[in-house]
């Protein structure tokens, strides 16, 4: 699975509606409203790199009020949840 972090600039007066529209898209797992240069951050998970083009410029960028996106593709994922699960293998509760 390929994970992309999409930083999104939007029309400020429509952030909640735009966030809900993005969150409803297939392959978008989370959308965060944030402070700073960008208004939203979306986590996109797809099986193939080619699928990113369909989701990000093909769907996210076409939502009314989305002004710009900046996409970062993850090389590797590190998660506290994954680490805890790995250390628990073979242990009985």
C-alpha cells in the first residue's frame, strides 16, 4: 500500500465542507484541519503509484474550494501501534 500525505490550501470560509468532501473520497483515510500554511492534510492510501494521479489531481483538486495541493509520498511508515503489535507477537495475555 502506498501512502501519500497531501497538504491542501482551501477557501478559508469553506474548510469544514471541503474537508468532508475530501474525507468521503475512496482511498482517503483521514483528513485533518490544521494551522499553518495549509488548511487541511489528507492521508491517501492506494495500491499503486498510478492511482495517486486519479485520487489527488483527479478528485481532490477538482473539489470546489481546493486552491492548491502539495503531495508527499511516504517511503516507510513507522507507528507506535505497529511497534507494540510486533513486540507482542508470541506473548500470551
